[in-house]
C-alpha cells in the first residue's frame, strides 16, 4: 500500500509537480514521495545545505570506521556527489552551507562512559591513539573534514559531541536567525548522523530532503532501511532525491536569474535609448 501511494504521488506530481512547469522554474527538486519543497519554491536564502560528518574518521584510511573493520567504500561513496553539489550550491547567491563534525574534547569531558565503552567493544575506542591520531578527538587529523570537501571561506562548521547536528550546538539558532526553513541533507552515516539530524529537524518544523547518493552507511542494509523510513506515510521525515536532481533544479534557478538579468539590462538600455518598452533593441526608429 505504501509503495502504491508513493507511486501515485510521483505520477500525479505531488506537491510541486501538481502545479506544472511553473514550479520547475522556481527550482522544485524532483523527489519521492513528493517534489521538494512541497510549496514548489526553492528560495536560496531560505535554504541550507548540511554536510554531515564527512571526516577522515568516518571515511578515511586508518580512521574510526576503518579501525572497526568496515568497508570504507560504502561511506566514501558520498564524497564525489557532495563535491558536485557544493560546486553547484556555491554558484547560487544566498545559499547557506553548514558542515558538522562529530568529536570530543581532548580531555574527553564530554564523552559519556557508555559511548566510550561501546566504541572500545567495536575495536576503536574513542580517545585512543590510531593512524589518524586520537580517534574522534577534536583537533586530530582523523577529526578533520576530508580534503576534497574542505569548507570554503564563510561557510559554517559546527562541532558536536553527539550523533545529531542539533544536539549541544547552535545549529537551530543559526538557521532561525538566517530565516532558513528548508534543509538539504548530505553526509554520513545515513542511519546515524544523517537520520538523527533529519528527525531532529523534522520535529523543529524544517522541511528536509535527503540526497541518496550523497549519503552512505557502514552497512548497505541499514542505508536502504534509513532511506525507506524517510518516504513512508507520505514523507514522514521529508523527501528523498539525489545530487543530479538537485543540481538540475539549481541550474534552472541560475538560468532564470541570468535571463531575468538580461531582460532587466535590455529594458534599461531601451529606456536609455528612448525605445518603447517591449520593442526589441535595434528594431524601428528611436524615440526622442
């Protein structure tokens, strides 16, 4: 029943698609179970891209995930798609980019004993020495964001001691101060950091879309399950899309802004030259 409902929503173009090409011009992103955002208008100044925990410890050789023996390819898969999304977003004026990094104080005063115990049980005790320095400790090489996704000047970086990006951070304050209501979620891992942040954002009233190819988990089954949870019940936590579809929407916005700029320049030139508004430049006689 859920799948049938999702297919019907997609076919009918739930949300944005129901209004046709007008919403595509506004930058609506093709997504499941509805085109995102639901009101059909992707407004850059009201939108933020979250890049969650793309750190060496989670997708680099010798880091936390690697020390636990997981296949790094299933988390590192997100790097290149996120890089492409960042390139596109950075060309759109007003779009906010926010990174998060999970890690603990060097004295581990913010590390709950149970979290430390679980990490030791998994073979990678937080705070212990490893090939990338002390595991998940702030300031260490493993804690840093991977080189290919280095934050640009002016982009926000949040340090958090937990899984979710809202816990013990000022993320909510930053978003509300900037008037941001829509979030594009990327990063790792799908079933932990991304899923926790998504649920926290949903409860706070933010409208979210997760980009599938810009996420990854240590277990493929968990990755798939976490994504499925998003789209249940008509999008209980938001919508699901991918990097290509978001980039296509951003290009439409960029093209629309460019065409609007050309039209404004044409009108200004026509007025300066005495042409009637709406008459192509170079046609007819000049007024005056």
